[in-house]
C-alpha cells in the first residue's frame, strides 16, 4: 500500500466513545496459509446466471464452505465476530455468517450512506463487530459459514463478495479470569502533545510472559476501516493484525514514540488505550487515558471530506466515472504548504497498458496507483495550484476492458498542511 510521506492513523479495538473501562478477551483469526490464498469468496446460492469464459469456474463454485475455529468459551460473558471483506459486485446484499448451523447473522455494513449501503463500493477492514449469541458456541471447534444474497441495485444476477479474514472474539469477566494487566506511565490524563506522541505502559501477567503491547487511540481521521464512521476508536486489520496504529512493542520496555505530524486538527480531545497480550493469547484492554490535547505551535493539518460521494463510483471501457467532490473555502487554503488526497480504491491498477487514472477538476492527478483486483489505501500528492476555492471535482477514467476502477465509501479526504 502506498502512503507517500509519513502517514498517521490511530487504531483501537473497541468502537464508540462509551467503551468499557477495561476488558479481557481472547481472539482467534481464521488463517489461509501462504499467499495467494488470501481470501475466500461467496456467490449468491440462488443465482441463475450462466457462467462462461474466464468465469466458468463459478458454475461449480462451492458455497458455505465450513471454516473451523477453536474457541475458549469457559467463563465467557459475550462473543462477537469481526470481518475483513470486500463488498463485491455493486448491490450485493445478504452478506451473512452462521455458527454451528444456527441462524444466519448479518455482517456489519456501512454507516452514513444517503441510500442503501449496497449502492456504494465498500471495503470493511475489521473495525466492525457482529454479536454472536453465547448459546451458539461450544467448547473447542466451532464451525463458521458465510453466504451472499442477491443484488438489490444495479443487478445482473451476480451477488458476490470476498472475505479476507474473520476474527472471533470471546470476552471474559476480568474478576474471574487470570489475565495480563498494566497501566499507562505516559501520557497522563489531560496532557498535551504536538507532532510526537509518546506512550508507555507497565505490563505483566500471572500466566507468563507478555508477548505484545499495541497502542491505540480515538480521534477524527480518514476512515481507514471503511465503515463510514469518522471519529471512533479507529483501526483496520490485515488478516487479523492491527495496522496504522500508534505502535506495537514485542519486548520491554513497553513504549513507543509516534509520529503525529499528519494527524488532522482535532476538534475534541484524543484518548488512548493499550492492548496487552500474554503468552496464552489473553488480551487486556486498559482503561482509556483521555483529555489529551493536540497543540502545534507553527503548523497544522486541515482535513476536508467529500460532500458528494456517488453511488457506483467507477469507470471502465472508455467511460468516465460519476463526479464526486469537496468544497474548499478561501480559509482552507490560507498558509497551505502541502496537500495530499487520501482514498480507498478497488482495482486501481491494471494488468496491461490501458489508461487508468484519477482526475481532479478534469485533469489527471495520478495513474495506476492502487492494486489490480484488490483494495488499496493511497495518499496522492496534490499540487496546490490544482486546488481552487469552491467545488473541486474527482473522477476516474479507464480504458481497461476488465474489472472496474472503483472508489470506496466514504470517499477521499484532502489533507492540507499549513503554516500558522
């Protein structure tokens, strides 16, 4: 993935501003082995579509293939499933899972869409949780299955999507389960930070060694996990592993120094937590340290979100995409020194020499910058002369005859670095 200059994203496991003060859990992620087996697919089991040519394999594609996970449910208080998935063919609905042949449960989907979420391209990367009734789980091996439904919009009888990974997470009563523990040494409640955020915790466990501490945070930023929520305990995962977070430490001292230069200007205080994991796989999530105030004396970073994000925002076969856009005020450009456009795409590259480009105000900004037939999150430098007060339009254009060049919800953001 292409991030250009040093990039900021703070991650967390628990969504929402009302997270419990502490939590103890064990999580297990389904694994596939070595690449290229990095995902599995689900096809609408009721499709009548006739598959030919390069898609002939779908005619005999297996559905609802069992995916076993071994879970510790002794003393469990609740359980949930988080998924990394590409929303697939536009309009695909009925994206669900089941456990041990119980009823189907909906996978979480987008927030904030003006029409049905299925009308927008989407890649959701782990920052989601579907509750699993504890009564459906058994000691030891639990079998998970997934399914797809029909397309509710832009339909061609081809409901289809990919699941990259899923994680089952079981929570326990912290007073009854021996677990790792720790507390923050730095930062202190109510402290300030600028372009660097220093974090440190103490950590130990009655079960044995600490194997990992992950520092995470809550703030407003580009929507890395793709769920449409801007300010949250943010995170994305890649095959169950935290990415874009404040930092991971695998040996003492449990401290990191985080480069916060591209953290957008915050309208509310930041909070941080630590995930402390011991050798048994139990994780302790510390209470949050809050009221952290961002103070930068000489510079800042403005974040401008798209206010127009089209349904089915894509291009292929010589056609330009619908127009998305954002609005800039004169004050947004005041003192500007650098700008970058951050976005999530699907199939932003091609396997031949076709034109495959993103345009800003009708002119090429970047070409073939993502991944072919996969998602990518990219930061594209924007010359300041290309920006104007008022509405700025974003489109894609592709001559590729294969897969569409797609922009995912909730659309790009523009980050503008400026001098104070």
